[in-house]
């Protein structure tokens, strides 16, 4: 059996402050995209995991392993499957690559075990693994509150063609970015209610105008090369350029698949040290 693990972008992200538990209170609108990993489940004498990325550990630090063990504890089931993950989502990129793989493991094991958990149960279990996992369980277009685990399903976003760009050697610590945003005093307000209203009204123009990410202020300031890259994407005719999550991936929104393809080709010629992919928005699993 195979399960697809879709990446995500943030259409909007606002950080409200630090919580007593050490996490940050956030308000965000998340969107699934077609850039995705694939996980294959094969019956085996005992649980094991492999990936096609030798730099990705398959021990207890991997969120897929954590998801399988959490599912076993929650349901009392024996996880006698070998999991093989084909990675396409950029690593450590702000695209929820680890979280969506964990969510796909939860969905897959739940199906293989006769669905002992309903959607809400899977999302609650996902919240114990990582803040983006509850969204990634079914994906689509959702608003996340709390530390990201309180989900509200929203009307589907319009089809958006994306060019995703991530510098190959640049990694950003999510914990560091959230720590720095607490110190920022020059943040612009992010209108999440307006973003939600634009989705409900199907107003693409207003949606693009209101899209914003609090965390850009920190990541782009710390890495001027990202600001230059953002300007390079905009120069290719993007309708909007934004950072996803804590970064460092940037995405440009283009009016059509052909315009996205042309922009990606030109950026590949110019940005030899960046990973560049074309993707589009997708809806619920």
C-alpha cells in the first residue's frame, strides 16, 4: 500500500506570543501542495523504516518512527510493517516534510488496522508528534490555532501555480526563528480573518494581497541572500512571493502553469545553488 504525503505552504502566519508550555501561540492558514513524498507499507516480521535519503536518520528521532510508535501505543496494535519513504519535499525547508510523512504513516497504519481512530483521533494523536502533523493528516486548506493543532477546515483555496525555491546549503532553526520573533518590535499586522474571508468569498485578488508571514521578518533579515532571492522570483513575474513557515523556502505564485514553468527555467539558470520545483495547490486527502 502507498500513501502520498503532501507538503504545505502557509498562506498566512501570525505569531501571537509565547505560551506557558514553551510553545508559541499562532494563527495561520495552511495549504497543501502537490510536492509530495511517497510512503510504501509492506508486511514484515517487525517494524522498520528506510528512505532514499542517506542523510535522513531512520532511528527514533525520525517523525515517521515516532508516529508508528505513537499509533501502536494508542491502539494496542503491533506495527509489523516495513515502511519505505521516497523523499521529494526539500529537507528542513518550512514545507512540513517530516510532519506530513508522520501524518501519512498515521493514516496508512489506521487504514491497515481497520480504522480504529477517527479523523479527530488521528489529529489528536498527530498533535503529540508535531505541531504541523494535525493539519497534514488530511491537508487541504485549513486554519490552525493554538500551537497549530486546533484545526478549522476552510473552503478550498483557488488553484495556485507555485515555484518553490530553497538554497541548497541553507538551513534555518525553527526554534531560533520563533525565539527571535519575540524580540521584533516592527512587525506588520497579518489579517488572518481577512484571509479567511477572501477564501470564503473566492476572492483571489484579495487573498494574494493579504497573504503574509510574521516569520519572514526574522529569517530574511538574518539571511540577506533570501531577500535577494525573493526579489529575483518577483522579477520573473510572480503575483506574490512569500516564505513558507520559518523558511528558508520561498514560493512565488504565478498566473498559469506555463508562466510558472518559464520562471522556474530562468531561475534555474540564474540560481545554480538552489533547489527549484514547480507545484500547485491540492485539496483534502
